[in-house]
């Protein structure tokens, strides 16, 4: 059989994969809305993970961008499963703790998340425009957006990867389906996950990345 599915609805049934690198339970961020993700998992479970530094360590297709912020529960200061009143009505996904065989918390369980792809126009503040450490440029209409080496899967209008791993460089493991692989000193013109419709100045980009006043960019998603 061959049954059509509604992509936005079905993508709500993806799950951010479990992890053991964060054991604290104080509502800390595990992943940010707008982060680029790739798919992993088993035959039955559509898990996704964020492109983060050298992870995944091998070329993976960009599956889409997270539609929700994902954070830990509050089990370090409250009983497991407790949520804040401010969480009700928000789009944040809350990952509950996982336990080892002795009953100790050893990370977080998988948590359902929405993943944006199949085009569409989006606003995001999860981007950078660095061309060197703390050197920002404007994000202009028509700029292509790639996935950075940043630990949180940010997008960037920077167009080069040299394999050295600085956070502003393009992640060579983030492959857009049907497009060419990176070379060690190659171009990224066939590698974009989005194209900018409305950009920001260099000062506004720096303010956003620094967590001060947040200025979104508007772009068309290409994956």
C-alpha cells in the first residue's frame, strides 16, 4: 500500500533521543527550538538528535529543525513528573529522568518533539553570522543557511568549512539530502537548509547570539 501522511502532524511523533550527558534536573535546556537534527533509532522509533560539534561523527542527512525547546524535568528539586505552572500552555517539551539498575538518575528518557521540514516560512533566533571568533556580519536576504559546528545546532550564513571545528564553521557532517558532500576545503553552496527572506544587521546578530535583545531572521526551509 502507499498511504499519504500529513507531514506536520506526523512529525509531532518524533522523539528526541535519550541521553546520559545531563543528569541534573533543574529545567536546563537539552535542545533549542530551531536546532538542526538528524534521525537515528530503531525500526520502530523515530529518534532525532541535534547536530552538536563533532556529533554525529559521520555524515547524516539533515532531517529538519526542532519546533520545540526541550528541557529536563525538575526532579533535582521536586518529585519526578512535577512541572511549573508556567509550563502549561508553553510549547516546551520536558524530558523525564532515566534510571540505572540501582535506581540512580543517569540521564533523560526520550521525549516527543515536533520537527519542521517540507519547506515553509519560519522565523528563528537560533542562528549566528560569525566569520571568525566574535566577528559578526549582517544576515542578508538571499543568504543561504547552513548548520554550524555549534553545540546547539545553530544555523549560519557562513559558507565555509575547514574541518577545524570552530563553532562558526559549517558542520561537514550535516548533509542535505540529494546534495553534494563537503570537501575538506570545499564550498557549501549546495548544502543549505534554508534561504534568508528577512535578515538582520551584524549588531543585531551579535545581540541575539549573546542572549541580549533577540532579533529573529525569516527564512524559507529547504529540507
